[in-house]
């Protein structure tokens, strides 16, 4: 099937999915899966064994992960405590519902379908199933995920996306399911938005580093 290969049709599909935005890209992944006869399970779209545990662990771990990134990892990397690209959200109740929808649906669901489910399937098909290839897929996908965040969030946003890409990708490889990474990702992004909205970014960024 041409869409599952790496000829012109397959490469065109890859570029369209990666560069048309989270919502459109997610829709294209689902269309690609149907048209290419790719099983949903190959993209990690399968029922989790325990929904309650998946959601609970995802929410708690995603929130804690964002606080760890803000308070420890990003200060070590020299990032500005304030996310200037999204600082307009501080106290902006009119924009809050829209951005929460965007990070939950577009980020938590969409980016995981695209950058973990779809991209991992494509890269694993290209490089093979060996342990070394799996590790290469993890790192390459994380770097590409970071680069995708550079245009609107700069170096700090790209660095953070590489780290989160490694973490979410590791969880995906370990479980073979997208639902836990989706909940982790959504909780991470929602926590990030609320830190900005409540103007807590600087305080959290200085918990350990002054």
C-alpha cells in the first residue's frame, strides 16, 4: 500500500500530517490509518486495561511532571521563568476556555496521536524492531517534537518539548497504549496554563533556585 511505504505518497502523507497543525493532523492520521489499512493498535489506540488507574496516574503524574520541569529542569537549562509566548493568558479569563480546549484536545489527544502513535509507527517501520532501533525512534521523535515547538516558543520551548517527548515516548513504548501518555500530556499542559493564568510561574521556578 503506497500510503504505508516511503515513496511519494507516503512521504506526502507524513509531511501533511506533521505540518498541518494538531487538529487537522490528527484527522489526517485517522484517515491515513483507514486508507492504508493500518490497525488502530499499531498506533497505540487500544482500550487500557484499567481506565480509572490510567486517568488517575496520568493526572497526578502529569501535574507533578510539569511542576518538576518548571521548578528544576528548566531553571537548570537556563530558561526564563516566564513563558513570554503565552504570558497573555495571565489573568485572562476570556481566553482561558479556548486555550484549555486547545491543550487538552489539540495537545493531549492530538499531539500524542501524531508525534507518538503515528510517528513512532512510521519510524519503527523504517528502522525496524530491534532495541537499538526503538531507542533511535524515541530520540529522533523527541527531537522532531522539540523542533516543532521552536517557532512559537523559542529555544526553551523546544528544550522542554524534547524532554517531554522523551518521557511521553518512553511511557508509550513501555505500555504500547496512547491513553496514559494522552492523560499525562493533557495534565502537563493544563498545569502549565494554570501556572500562567494564576501568575505563579516565577514563584514555582524559584522554589529551589534563586
